[in-house]
């Protein structure tokens, strides 16, 4: 549904809300009211006298009492008005008909009211957080029915009957108890799921962050310069500008449909955050007062203070030209390096292994250097390789060489010798939509001189020199060798292919189908072409319309999708029948996507009840022991959003990003729809697994997209 204009002139300019911390609107109206009461005390004498009776004990002069009464009336009126406005806004945000029934009269009226209450102004970054609705707990019976429906097309008859038996038993015995536990939790927590998800989906995971957990994003389509130093200076500056907006809360809240505020809580961990390894359970630590970044080149680490005092004595962010000077110094100092520090390779180890090594490091002279890296706002690597393709850009950004990525950092950046850039994100700290907005902001903001260098600046400040970090790893040589062997296995197994069909969402929309659902059906067909079976498929959906929301799982596989895929291999099925089956499959996927976005998917609900059983010390229900419950997602998929900012163009748009397949026998497919005529797929798999191939899957996707276009043409 298109966004509607704000229609609330009676509310005034809401942009002043951004300065609530410094000056209250209620106080301003209170003072104005006090002045008016004093000036017009005669016309208001009846009301003033009434107020005087209540204030007679104050002993203050008449005019002072009149002013106090005026202030109380004005201040109280505004406070009550704002409170009512906020409460009504909260009530409107609980309405979900805009997704389930977007064309109804109720939805149109709701949209008008929502926009009226929100107004035209800019709000502080976290202004809407207290107003967001809580993540719901789905209905137990609906969850179990949807679970069975999604599993039936991919299970044998025998396995399905086993699962059905376990589900029926769960519905009668353990399910209601565990479901009630979650409902009670939802009543007292802002988000009943978030702590469970962070702890059990990420922080207890002992797999390495490198390749297995982290994700990446690549450069823009039209690279603006091949000057590595100029690109790095621009990137650091504009990323830090984004960081400043978060710190002073001037970053505009994000909206769905340009109307509905989304949760911004995840942005608190975008910077200055590190996943610290501990045995059995990691911790996410955010260093809110951090003022430095780490710059790595040729095996040497530098701690760079990114603020310097201005003429008025206040510390301000380094400019592009100043950062360029700092980086040029680092280049000069690291052109000839005798010894390369291999410390970062530890962050690619399994978490328990790295936790033990880190504890040893903390007892040595390495502690200050280690703490400097972990507390940095972000990590930047000036790489010496020059990726020529999107695949190389993505692969190098994802893995590095083992020494030039600090995989524990919430976000880190690579600037390659030919000026290309990339970003690597630790997934437990946030989901891809958050760094995606930052990345798009930088790609749209960077500026260069005609020769590709930085734009000169007239005046520069005196800057402190970068501080080289010292490492003494002579007692860790054996550990480093083992970690490097482990990393080479990880990096060597990562296979990435990027591909595109010859059309985009424009054609799909003309056929009155959801582009996302259509693409999901193409992925189903492509997998079936290679493996001759239906894939258990994961697709991510954002639940950021809820407080502290992250993701839910879309399950695009259905009996409709299975029937359509198989129909494409049967000659007796007519073209009309195939089209009908395709449309039904896309419609089903679209409805499942809506349900997931509304917090009504089945995955997180079952996951929550599984964790609840452990917290309640109950015997593990048969449902959670059934092998189908632990069945791997052989197709992990996600759509990469675009157009976070108004300045988006095809030329400055990121060429997508991705993640490793969730399991060795599967694929990871990230796709980005940009413009009306372009779709880009990033297809990953484990090169070490003989049954999968990113190249074959990429070819099958394009072939499937072509067949679908021919089917509908």
C-alpha cells in the first residue's frame, strides 16, 4: 500500500520532538500560558480566583500565583495531550490489517489516523521504541497445523506418520503447558523470544564465526575511484558520521511502508561491539565510550583516535582529508614489515578453542592490544589483493587471508588495493538490514576529486599519531599454526557464484505475482533439477515491527509448490495447469510471508517451547526427539533489502551480499531485487561437499527463471 501524506497541521511542527532532552514542549507551553494568564488576568478572573483558593497557602503575591496557575494549566494540558497521542499511536500500531487486508476501508482509515498522529517531523532514533507492540505468541494449534503442512511435502509417508503421532501427543500433553509458559513470559517481557534466540541460536553455538556465522556485502556497481587511500578515508569518515548520528540519536527511525516505525534496538550493537568468546557461552560486549578504530595493514595493527580538538577545544570527528593523512602515514610505516602478526586467525577458530587461547592472552603483555581491538568502534583492513569480480569481492571480504579479519567484531571493513570495498558482519549482534542501511549511506555519500583522490580541504588540525599495537606471540606459535590450518579449511570450503537472469520484478509484477514468491518458486525448481527432491527451505522474514524484533522463518515449501515443481517435469501437464499451480504456490508463499512478518510463523514458537522445556526441567517431549524436528535446511535463503535512503540509484547500489550455506549438504542463496529489470543471486555452498555445487545451482536458477518467463509469456 502506498504511503499517505501526513495530515496533522493541528499538531504543529513535530520536528521539535528531537530536542526533547534539552527543552520540553510542555514547559514551553507552560511558560507561555503563565504569561497569558498574567496579561489577561481580568478576563480570566473567575478562573484565576478559583485557582487562588487552592493556592492561598503559598503566601505568594497575586501575580505570582496567577503565573503559577497559568504554567500548571499549560504544562498539564500539553502533557495530557501528548500522553493521549502516544497511547492512541500505540493502539494503532497493534493493528495488523494493513498486511492481511490492505485495501479495506478500515486500513485506509487506520493509515490516515496513523499518519496524522505521527506528523511530518523528524524523531530521535529510539523515540518509538516504547510504543512498539510486543511480539505475539502464536496459537498453539495453528502452529502445529502449519508445522505439519510445511513438513508433509518433504517427508516420506513413514516419517510423516511418525511426526504426526508426535505432534498429536504434544498437542494433548506437553504443548499446552509449554505454550502457557511462553504466554506468561510474553506478559512480563518486552519480547519473549529475543533472549532465547540470542543465547541458543548464536551465543551457545560453538562453530567459528568465520564463514559459518558471519555474512558479507560487496561494493557498488560503479566504483567511484581505484585509489585505495582515498576510498578508505571516505569510507571511515562516512561510517563514523553514521555512528555519530546513532550516538546523538539524530538517525531517522526506519519505517515500513513509509508509515510504521520499525524497531531500532539492534542499532545499539552496530558499533563498538565484540562477541567475546567464553567456554560454552559467548557474550556480546558493547564499549559505548569508544573513540578509536583499528586499522590493519601488512600484519600491523594501529589504534587510531578518530576525534581531535577543534579551535573551540571540543573534540570533533576527523575529516576525510585528515583521515587520508593518517592512513598515508600507516602506509609509509607498513610498506616494509619484518614480522606479520597472526593474532586475528584465532578469531576464526571454534569458540571454545578461541576462548581458552584468549584467557591465556589476557595474562600476558598482549592484554592492552587485545582490549584495544575488542573495544574499537570498528575494524578496517587495508588489503593487498585486487578483486576483479563480484565473486572475488564477496569471497575476499568474507574470508580474508586469515590474518586480516577480526571475525568477532560486530562490523568490519575491507578496502582492497584497487579501491574496491566490502563489509563483514558478525551475525549474532544484528541482522543484515541494519548494516545494510549503513552501507548504503556510505555508498551514496562518498565524494572524490576528478582524479579519484580526496577533495582538498583548506585547514587541518594537529592530529595525534596512530598508536602501533604490540603483540608477543612466541608462546602461541603452535596454537597459531593449528588455527591457520583450521582457517584454510574454512576458507577453502567457501564457494560463491553470483548470477543474474535477463529480467527483473517488472515482468513478474505484470503477471500479478509477488516477486519474492516467484523467486522462491524458481529456487525450488532449481534445487529439484539438481537433486530430484524437494528441499527443506528457510527464508528469513523481519519482525522489526515489534519491540526488539529480529526475524521469523518463512517456509515457502507447500503441497502447492511441490505439485508445481513436479508438474514442470511431466509432459502430460498442460501449460494452463502449470500456470495455475505456480500462482497457487506463490499465493501460499505470500500468505506465509505475511504470517511470519506478523510473528505468526511456527519455527520460533516451537523453538521457544523447546527452550521452555529445558528451563522448566521437563523431560524432552517426543516432538523434539523426532528426527524430522532436527532436519537440516538444505536451502537457506534471504532477500537483501535495498533503498533505505532517498539517494538510492542503480549506480551507487551495493551488488548484494550473502552467507555460507547453513549445512555442508545445502546451499545459501541471497538475492537482491533492484530496479524493475535486475535481480542478482549470491549462491554459496561447501566446496568440500561432492553433492553440491554453487556453479550448478546458479545455472539451474537462471534456467528456472527463464523457463518460468517462457511459461508465462
